[in-house]
C-alpha cells in the first residue's frame, strides 16, 4: 500500500514543489494549509503537473489542536512534513508574539498528534539561519548554532530542539495509553530559489519581496524599479555577501529522500539533521550577473548600504546529505535562474 504523507503548508512555495515530487515518487499526499500566505495558484499548478485532481486538500489552521488531531484520525499518516509557519525575518522582529505563537503552537500540535498516532514520522522544515554568522565555513551539521538574530530564526532553533526532545522522550512508548514513538528529521535549507520547470508553480511573495531572487525577477518584469544590492564592502572577492542558493526542485527531492529514509526504517538515529544546499558559495553580484546573462536582459540595480542582520557568508557542507540521503543538488545556477524568470513571466501572462 502507498505510504501517505501529510504536508502542512502544502499550498505554499516549497510545500507545493514537495507535493509534486512526493506524488512522482509514488506517495499519497494530504495537503493542509490555512491559506494565510498563499492563494490556490500553486495548488492548482500541482494538480496540473501531477495530473491528479483528487489530492486531498484540508483548509485548516495547525494552531487548532482539534483540527490537527482530526486530520491524523481521518487519514492514516505515515509521515508529516511541517512547513506551516510564518517566514518574514523583519516582520518577526516587529511582531515576535505573532511568530512565537504561530510557529511554535502549530508545531506543538503536529507533534501531539504524531505521538498519539502509531508510526508517525516528522520532518521539520528548518533553516541555515540556525547557524548565524558561523566561524568556520562551509558549515556542517555539527557546526555550533549561534544565538538567533530574529524571532523567526529563534522559532527554527526552538522547533529543532522541541523535535529532538519529543523524539527522545517518546522512544520508550509502545502504544499503551495511546502514546507512540516519534522519529524526526530536520532539514536545514540554505537559500531556496527558482521554480518548477513547467512554470506552473513558484514563489508568490506578498507585497515587497524580502528575498533576493523574487526581487530580481520583479525588477526585471517592471514591477519594481530598481534592485538594491545590500552592501558591496564585505570582506569577499567582489564585496557582496555569499550564499548557497538551492534550486527548489532539488530541495523538494531532498524531502522525498528524507521521508523514504524515515518510512523505510533506514534512519541511523531517531533524530537526524541534514544540510540541504549545493555546497557552492555564490555572491549576490554573481547571482545578479548570472541572471542577466542566462535570460539575456539588463537588470536595473544599484549598490546600497548593508542590510542589518545579514551574515557575510554562509554555505553548506552537504556531504552528510549526499551520503546518507543519497541526494545531491543537480540543477545548475543557470537552470534555476531561468526557471525563476519563466515563472515571473507566467505570472505576468496570467495576471
Ligand atoms: N539581498 C539584496 N537585495 C535584496 C534582497 C536581498 O542585496 O533586495 C541580498 C541580501 O543582503 C543577502 C542575499 O541577497 O546578502 C540573500 O538575501 P535573502 O533575503 O534572499 O536571503 P537571506 O540569506 O537573508 O535569507 C535566508 C533565508 C531566510 C532566513 C534568513 C536568515 O532565505 O529564510 O536566511 O538570515 F530567514
């Protein structure tokens, strides 16, 4: 029988790409989303790409414990991938309670439900933000985490720790009193970007984008006048920050590999962490010029002061994910930047 994966936040940017790859790999998927930061565009795109009109969609808020528990009772869930969270760093600084309440409560409810239902594995969507300004690069999973610089980052660190503690505490359960062991994996994403090659799903930022690639594509299409490159006086070769940009389809495939590892009982520890990146540092300036080159256009950009809170450089050592998950980023920077542009054009054509 096919294994079933619950994808919370499955109508969003990464969740929609993961749903596509899970279905392609032979999983049944249940999508749960409260639609607080997306519309049905991506879910409709998922249906078109997969040719599946029958993917169960549940409009629920994971902060509602009864609704989450009902979901686990209604469907036999083998694994849950938890994306449902707020993700704007700046907003989290301005409204910390909103972030702590939403991001922590929703995850606690998912974990409560997982431990009350037999055989549930939990994959948590974490972030390279947990490393902060790392002292040695590239970062491995055992590189010490630095104090979080935003409530958003803090919710990622806290959620990792909560998952680890729940896995540890539930290891002793055997179903008596309705309590079951939970196994967990945290995937630490570097900088996700790009869109599905079909251009039917991609990132849909609300308002002015915070992240670099949506800002680039919106500038290229004329929605924004000019891209500001934040800082060109950093101690890097061209003075701009270095990041590890991971294609969203590659990222989605890492989730399939991690889910398979959990449901097939191949985990080496009951709680595991993997870096999901390319292992290749790319500067902001390099990314901008690569975008111009691959898409044959000129971008209106200027150098601007540093953005507070940015780390100078971060990129992943991905050897653990390569070895243990049998996964590796495959798409080139150029392919990904072309897909991001194709998606922006698709949005303009369908506006
Ligand atoms: N940048 C610009 N101009 C822009 C936007 C970004 O120059 O308009 C630069 C940033 O200064 C940074 C790089 O592009 O050097 C990447 O910035 P992003 O905002 O795209 O990504 P971050 O590395 O800041 O964000 C990542 C993850 C977040 C996470 C954050 C924590 O994408 O989910 O790290 O620091 F919260």
